[in-house]
C-alpha cells in the first residue's frame, strides 16, 4: 500500500470548527472514504496548517471515486468556507507532497 500526504489550511478563527466537524464526521462520509480505498488516514494541525497522511492501493481510483461521489461533494462544499484549499488542476485533488524519506519496519 502506498502512502501520500497533503498540506492545506484552515481559515483564521475556524480551527475549533474544523476539529469539531471532523470529530462529528458524517457516517456516510466515513463510508465514502473507506469505499474509495483510503486507509490509515490522519490529519494533524499546526497553527493554521493542516497536514494529512493516508494510504491507498490505487491513488487514481481513489481520486476518481471521490471526485464522482455526491457525499464527498457535499462534504467538500460544507468545508470550503472554513478552509484554504489549493487543488491540483491536473488531478482535481489537493497537491500531494513528494515523499522525502521513510523508516521502514
């Protein structure tokens, strides 16, 4: 399984709202993420910077499913006012960070 990471932003003053929305993640959004093949997904925050890490077997299939899913579209629309999102126009997905190093088991 390959690992991926992204960096996004939360708007000033929206940090707690962002956290609360993820604490209360819609069950159907949870199911959508799992259906897309995402595993071991974590989001961390430092100030206004969000760092996401996830694993998937097939990134292209994951992105395609998420882009076509109405629940993901509704979630993304609901989150847009509290986030600063930079989308890669080639993929329609947040820019993914190039891996620099790994400590393998």
